[in-house]
C-alpha cells in the first residue's frame, strides 16, 4: 500500500512520518514548496516528547509527480478544509481515477461531501492530535508514550469495508490509538464541536476551547444540526472515549512554552493568509441561514478570523469582551 499524504502540514507530516518509520508501507508527502525543499535536503524532522526522528521521506510538490497512480494507492487528505476542493481537482487533473480512495483526515463535516463529487471511494478519518508545524521540514508531536494521537476510520457516510480496516490497522501499527468506526461521521461531528473554538483561540490567544463564548458557539451548532437532522456523538462521551485511549500530552524539550495550539492559531502565527474558520464556524452559520436560525457567535468567529488571516495579523488581536460586543451589534 502506498500512502499519498496530500497537504502534508502538521497533521499530515506527523501521520506520514510515523507511517514511514514503521517500514511496513510506502509513503509520499505532498506539501508546500518550502516544506518539501527542506525535507528533500535534510529529511523530515519529527520531534516527539520522547525522541526525535529524521527521515528521508519521499516528498513532492505537485500531483503530477505521483503518476502513475496504482491500485494500491490510498490518499490521506490532510490539507486544511479551505484547500480541499483545490486538492481534489489537482489529483483528478493529474490522472487519478475515480476509484482512488480518499481518506479525509481533516476537521469539519464539509470535506467528505465535496470529495464524493470527484471520487467514488470516500472515507472519514476523525483525528485528535497534538501537532505543531512552525517551520519547513519540522513537525512536533506533543505526546509521550506509545501513542502518537487518535485516529478513527470509517466509510462515508457510514459503514466499514476491508480497506477501512486495513488503513486502521496501519495507523495502529504506526502508534496511533483509535481503530475502525462504522459511525465515524458522528465522531467527526463531536470533534467539530471542539474545533469551533479554534478561531476563538486564534483571535484572542486564550486557552483552547474554554469559556462562555465558545459554549454559546457550540450551543448554536447543536441547535442548527438538530434542526437539519445531522447526527453527532454525544460530546462528553466522545471526550471520555478519546482521552482514555491516548498518551499523556507533553511537549518536547525547547518547546515546552508553546503548549497545545490549534491549526487556526498556527495559520495566524505563520501568516498563511487563510484560515479554516469558514469550514467550521462558517458552515454552522450557512446551515443556520438555510433554516432561518441565527448563529451570531459563530458568525463573529468566522468573519473576524478570516479578516485577521487575510491581513496576516498575529493571534491575540481582540479580547473576549470585544467579541461579545460584536455579537450584540449583529442584527438578526
């Protein structure tokens, strides 16, 4: 099996790096120019709480370098959700057949439906990981012990097949907790509730996922999802199940002060010019508009995060009080 890790940043490089170091499968990373150049020159540095790996993982910059596609190819789509459609088009235009399996290892509930427009074999992967990608060629995996993170795999929209089981086994052999889950999209729904706080953390530079503002945003999502018939795993049950099967969080030496940071915080910190808020908070708002249900907390998080990303502003520009005032000013 060849794992094509498409959009290899923090999550993708961590998953790909651990798969590669097992030596049980082929891995190729597809990432941005600076990251790939650094990997080609010096190898991928995967820094964990316990040790550091430097690996000559094959890496490329464009889908055309993956040709020819084989029957044993599997794509792990790990790009941020705002880049999903572009990635799918790049793969298809490079000659990938509709039968190429696409595993969406991403936040939000929007990626799998998009993938089914282009490819016939689509899978969901629910991931909970502590990763940082702050410089080209290096990723940090803040876990100690035998678990690198938590990955669950299932068919979209539900079910399991032999390939889902095989990919799940490969993840477990590479050091990830989790396994196969026939209701993986319910798990991804619960994870999305967590990720609604990503924009809040990036905007305010406050602690991850805490406070009344974030609670209001999650309440909006659950109200809108209920009206739309969208299912999700109960939030508390999800947290208990995932955290019981993970290693202890601990950042490696020299990185202790960084702490766990969301992908959205990292986007602002690195000045990428874009952020995942539209596919998380924005998706809630857009569903709410279809149902005539307001979601002002998510709308503020969405619009402010996108504005900050486009202006390449650093995390922490606004206070919670300023965000609350923005919510009050929204006219519904």
